[in-house]
């Protein structure tokens, strides 16, 4: 999972998620591959604002199988609303999308 190198984002992610947060999410997946080894095809990221003035957000990264959950507090280059992001891998490519774009 997540070894194919072809990565895509949806228009919603491109418009609403700052680039530095997108890159951070891809890096979290890479780091998880190195530490846990086995990844679920669905990675979930819940983003919420911690401090609008300081532009800090909390990112909760989770997967179901094997069970994993970790919380990160990071600064963002620009304001970011509360969002839920899915990153889905289908063995040919990986796609980052807003949860509301999944259907």
C-alpha cells in the first residue's frame, strides 16, 4: 500500500488545504510505512483549528487495520478550516480527498 508513487489530490483539497499541510500528510503516511509497516488502504486525517492567530492546527491521523492513531499539532502557512481528509490507495495510485468528496 502507498508504494506506487502516483499521488493525486482532488480539487477540494487543492482549494481548501494549504500546501504545507498536504505535504505533511503525505510525509505522515511515508513515516507510518517505515514504523508500522502495514498500512490500511484508507488513511484518515481530522484537521481542527487550535489557534487562528498563530495558524496552528491539530491533525489526528488514524487507520483501522492495524489500529493506529496519533495526534499532531503543527503550524500552517495559511489558515485552515476544520476538515476531514481521506487518503485512499488502490494499488495503482493514491488520492487525497476531502471526506465530503467521497461518494
